[in-house]
C-alpha cells in the first residue's frame, strides 16, 4: 500500500488571516473562562 501525503503551503496572507481568526475566537474564549473561574472562586470562599 502506498500512502500519499498532502502538504499545503500557507502564504503570508493566509497566515495573517489564520492568526486573526484565532484571535477573534481566542480572546472572547479566554475572557469567558476568566469570568467563569472568577465567579466560581466566589462560591468557594
């Protein structure tokens, strides 16, 4: 059996779009996790 590998090169513009997309996802996610942990910590005081 032969395995084929598929490698895509990512251009500079695509890297910028990728970083921007993950930033748009990551910032609200981290904010939500921070708020959840802060409020959960109040329950255990």
